[in-house]
């Protein structure tokens, strides 16, 4: 199917969309296929091979445990954090996996085969699942690639998937692959970028379903922040990173004590934006429930910038709840349209193009969403997206210890501020600019190809090797 807003904003668990959500989804698909084949009862052994970045940083990203849950039949968008804790504790205690939810099989994290130096041709995030009977005869085998944002592709079906994508796009009323095509649609139809996206979403859902779905997405973002602000102490993983969001929240509330509980002092807008970004990414680092936006590693940027739009944009102090809901829907549709461009022309995978593909894409999407809800023209919105990405080009993915904590958490806050500044700069212009969004996206893709693999989520370069972990 053509990439839509609900593909780019999906609900899952942390800490990584490409290393946690995608592998869990692939494992669940494999388990379902095995169950449907009728061979599940004959399974005597299981083998999981992880390649490239999945093997290199899998422990820090929760890849292995996510795969165990997927093999039990759990999907990332449905499983709750409490279920994650319960099942992983049971597997660790018994050493037994419930394959496809029904066949007990001695298997755990330590049984997975890690091949960090082997890169499969299609993508660095490769994984192969194999099950055999008691005689060693292979019953079912499949290789998947986690290509960023929780998206997965099966080995050998890439061409068919591309063909299906092209065919599905033909069914869209207003298809687009480039920013130039998108702006052309806006001009010919007299619609905004968000409205173009809405027209295309109507090919699969009613207006009511789209609105309810997007508001639900934002409610999960809000819930993520609320849960994070109640947690204290250190983040898991051994880096001893202290949670900052709860203390920062308390301090901000003290600054406005005596005011309306919903009042936000404009002079602290950046502190609030920082807080939201940190809160979301601290929850993500804890393996909590987040919205991939468009990835988990960049999950805090869009919620933080959307928070700015709802609390600090001109006129929002007098907005009704219906007005605020309209802002959420318009923002996410516009951001989604820009996300489609990155997904179609480049990549949103840190393991493929570095963090410019995750944080850079999210910052660009957020800048576009903010520019649109603040009254920008399609040209100004495209300019905002371009500015944000242009100043994230070359951003590396080098998390310390393979954990989505340093520099990932702070990086989200910095990128959110960049997005807000990009939108404001674009709105002070007339939409005309020297460098197009398409040119920047192509540059990001080419920069990612040229970037050393050390700086693409392998924990072999940058901060990952220059900072002592403990």
C-alpha cells in the first residue's frame, strides 16, 4: 500500500522503531505464517540470525527481547508495557518461549546468532528466522529487513513490494513522490499540503476515521509524556543516565504557580518544548509506549513542536477544544505528507543514512506541520521543511552503548527547537528560496550512502567509542 500518515505515525514500544518495532513485527509475521502452514506442532528447533546493525547494537536497542515477543505472537502496536515485562520475565525465568503463543520451545536471547560484520545486500538491518523438525528438516524460513520507522520488507519480495506500492499510488486521487509534485498538486487544486494529504487518506478511510485516528495518535503522545513525568531515577541500560523530565516539569510549574493550571508563560516556551521532547524520549529509552514519528529514536520532536503549536502559537490562548483538535489534525497530516517524501526518495533509517534520516526527517516534518498551522502557504511550508533538514545534513547515529539515550534524548530537544526556528524563518519569507526540499532530500540520501558505516548505528564510531560507558 502507498505510505500514509498512519504508517508514519504508528504506536509501538521503545527504544527503537528499526531495532525494536520492526524486528518484533517481522517475528510476529513469521510466527503467523508458521501457524497458518499447519507445521507449528512439528517444530523442534528455532534459529534466529541477526545481521549488521541489528547484531551490533541489538542488546542496547532491545532487539532480541522484541523478537522473542514477536515470536510469541505479539505485535508492537497492540502489546502494552506491562505485558512486555510479564512475558520477558516469564521467558527469562523458564528459559522457554511460547512459539506463536502455543508451542513451548527452549529458547532465549543467548540463543540468537549475531553476525555484526555480515551485511546482507538489501539493508544492514537483516534477520533470518528458521524452524526445523526433530530430524533437522527445515519447515519454514524467512529473511526480513527492518528498513526504518517500523517498516519491514521480506527478502526476495523487494521488487514486488515496489510494484505494489506503485500500483497502490495510482489509486490515490492526488499521488506525489517529490516536493515539486506536491506543490504542483497544491497549486492546481488550490489546496494546502495538509489538505492534499487528507484527500489521499480518504482513499482508505472516512473523514471521521481519519480525524479520530489522528487525535488518538496525539492522545498516545500525551499519555507518553504523562507517564514519563511520573517516573524518576535512572534510565535502564547501565549508562546511569538520570531522568530529567520530572524535575524540569516541577520547576516549570513553580514558575507559573498561582496561575491557571493550563497557563503557559510565553517566556518559557523553549523550556516547555525541551521538556516534552525529553519526556517522550526518556519514556522511549525505558521501552515504554510511544508513537513512531517517524521513528522511535526521533519520537519526541513532533510531540514537542505540536505542543508549541497548541500552547504558544498566536491565538491559541483563545482556542476552543475543537480548534485545538483541528490544529492537531492539520499538523499531523502536513507532517505526514513531508514524511512521505523522505520515505519515497531517501530513508528514515539511522542504520542506513545516519541520524539525519531519523532526527533530521522528524525535524523537517515538524517544521512543515508548524508552518501550516501558523498560516503558511504551501511554498512556505516546503521552505520550512527544507530549512530544518538542510541543517541536519550529515548527522551521525552513534549512540553510546547502543542505547537510545546519549546523544538521542537531548538531540530530540535540539531538533525540535530547530524545527520551530525553521518554521518561523519560512513564515517571514514569501516562500521563494534558493535550495529546494527535493534537492535537500537527495543530498541527505547521497550523504547517507557516503557516510562511513561507523557512524550508522553500529556503535563502532563517534561518541559510541570515544565516551567511556561507565
